[in-house]
C-alpha cells in the first residue's frame, strides 16, 4: 500500500509550543489561574484582567453589614494553603479578603494581573486560531484590544447584580442601596429601613442592622428553609444555639505549634462538609430527617409569631433551593422593631413602599438584597466559531462539557460557570481541580502541537443528558424558585454539578481527552512525534537523567536491602505523572 510522504517538522519531540492566555476575573478562580498555570504550563504568557481595584472578586465587592461566609473558614481555603489563624468558625468578609490577599502576595499573582481593566467582549478568529479581547480602562474609559491563544472566563457565578423589578423604585426620595454595591458612607442607625429579600444576603444583613435601626420592614416574598449553620454539630459543641464562635488564642497557638493537631481538626470539619451528599436525593431518609429537624427548629424559634412561621416554612424540601444558614436571623424576625411584610410590593413612592393591600409603609432607606442574574447569558458578549454568540447558544439552557467548556468555542475554558456550583460539599476543591484540569489541557496543547481543542458536540450533549437524568432524582429539580434553575420554579438545573464534590474531583483528575476535537499546528495530527530527536540530543545536558533517584518511580512493597541504598528514600507517585520532584512539572510529568 502506498502512503503519502509525511512532511517531518523541524523540531524535537519535546519542543514546547509557547502559549498566550488571557483570563477575565481576579477573584478566587483568577487567583488559582495565576498560581497553577505558571506552575505547570511552560513558555506561558498570562494576563488577567479585572474591573475592580483589587483582587478578591466577590469578597472585594461585597461590603454590606454582616457579610460573611456560611461555610466554615477552615473549609473555605485552599487545600495547600492553610490559615491556622482564622478568628471565627464562620469568617467575616473582610477576614476572607485578607486571606486571599495574603495568598496572592505569597504566590506572586499580582504580576499577572491588570486591575481596573474591564473585559467588554471576547471573539474567536478561526483563521488565526486566536481570541481577541476588548478591554476598557476603568479610570480613563480607553478601550483597547489584546489577543491570545486561549481565553479563560473566571468572572464567577454571582457577579452581575440586579435591582428588584418594582415600579417606581428609582423615584424613592431616601437612601436606596443594593447589597452587592454597598455604599460604605450609608448610615442606617436610628432609621426606618425597608429590607427587600430573604436570600442568603438578606439573612445576613437583618441580624446585623436590627439592634441599631429604629424599625425594619422586611419584605419576604417567598418561603425559605433557614437552616442551622453548615457543619453545625461542630458549632453546637461550643455554642448551644448554633451561632458563630471565636477561636481562643490558645487553640490558634497550638495549631501553629502542632501541624498534626491542626490537620486533624481541619479534616474533621472537612469530613462533615463532604458527608451531606445523601441529603440531596428525593425521599431519602437523610432528606426526611433534615426536613423534620429544620421544621421543628424554625417553628420553635418563631413560635411567638406563628403567622411568620406559617409563611416562612416552605412546602418544598430542604436543598431544593440553596440552604440559608442564618445565625441570629430567625431571632431577629421576632424582635419588636421588625415587621415581616408578606403582602407583595405594588410600587415604590418617594416616601416608601406600597403593598398590594394599599398600605404605604414610609421609610428613610431601602436596602435591596435581591440577588443576581444567574442565567449565564447576560455577561460580556463572547463569540465562537462562525460568530456564534455564547449568550444566544445558552439562551435556552447553558450546555457545556463538564461545566468547563463548550462546543463551537475552541481554546475556551470557564471557572464557576454552568453546572459548577455545589448543592452540598466543598466547592473550592472543585475550583482547584478546574485550574489543574485547565493546566493539563494547555500542557497537552503545547507538547502535542495542538492548534485548537474543543469538546465534541456529542460530548456536550452527553453531559447535558446526564445532568437532566441525574437531577430528576434529586430535590434540586423539584418545584421551587431557585438560582440553581436561573431563578425559575420548574426549569432545568443549570448551576449545580451533577454529583458529589468527591465525584467532581475524580472527573477533573482524569481528563478524557478523547471527548475533544483537535486541529494541529502543522495540519498534521502526527506532528507531535517531532523529527526523531529529543532536545537533549542537540544540547549538552544530562542524557541519563532517568537514573537520578528523583526521576525514578520505585515500585511499592520492596523489602529493605533489596534496593540500592541511594534509592531507598525515593518514592515518586507515578500515577498521572503527578507529584514529581526536583522541578518535575506535576502536570503530565513535564519539566
């Protein structure tokens, strides 16, 4: 059989293709990008653009009273960067921001970041295999362009906030503030306040402002499960009512002296957080038990206002929408200076809010804690192959391949996109794995001379089909208004990972590269083979490097004395090429 001659490229098999990468967003995902990509991707040019003045994303932007994380602080940190000095079990927003700033400083991420630079548009050019990104200088208004081989969107799930849709809202004559754009000069003390919204933000704001305001009209449109704090059993060991607590100086000093004691404590909390997956399934014993417990707890705390209890208790099961742990919230609802307003808002006047029953409640200020656009379509426009607009492609449903990328958008990766949030379990460990997955993909592009990679349409369809079938057995797809379903009651679940946190880790750790389509630098899919040379053949280097102990993978189970002593201390985990030493790149074992 005759074969067409192959044009052999003039490069060694281990020649690495340089890559330029643009990332939009300098929150947690952007910080992880700035840590993992330079660590694992060779010949990398990385630029991260963000509209804000500082890194930190949501923790930089949110400054409302009571802003905090309802995940235990010792779980809401990087696996490889422990903070043993968290002051509270549930950390405040400012303390969390300080943590991410310290991480950024330690790992030198700021050198990759251009702040106060807002991404306006990203467009793929198939003829050049490049992304062109339009950016606006926030200070000057100047718009300029940058281009890259790869574009990463790391702008977050809850990024684009919105005002509530109430007629006359902007005709109000007093202070009008939104929780996501809090005016730090606004003073609520001694005033009559209208607080709109009883989601996770409103639940944090009310207990913080209630003692200091004259009166609060709290507008609660729907019912919601106000749960005990996450990993609440650990809190109740210290505080019987399940509220937050501060760590003692002695505890912190002990953890700093004794890393093993700290690891034991951190793992115990993590174990609890990662053990809630079974609650997410319909009619499971765990789900029934949770519902009974939360019902009794809410009824007990609201017994002095039974009408509020009746309205607040949902007819849908816990976790159908995000559980909202709220230390002090239910207790605030029954205070004399708090009125829970159930009747729907009809309009806002210059003096206050008029409800459908015709009653006008006059206030000095309106606080809107009303949430975000969670459709994944109303972000900056992103255009893929043939000019297809991502917002249009995702208008009905944001279909992706394992939440990270989508067909028709080559060399495109997403953090905190569709199907990447967690209904139960640790979210940050998933973000870490997404950063590592992306690094593996880029390393593959470099070493195998790949020009473009994009998931197959069938791979995207398979993931979407799995999500629909999986969520049909969970409480997430039951009827309730939830941002998991783009704030609809009966839509498809678009925000959550279809599985447990541990399941997501396994998926990200073992990429299925066969689920992608590729084009190649030379137009030759065997170009990765090079010209028959390795770079070490042409350079004066150690050509017997594989005999060095740090480059060996010693099989386990050997008995002492049967291995050359020089190798006895060597143990390199060869699975997936990870955990190499002496500068060995942990992604694909590339130096």
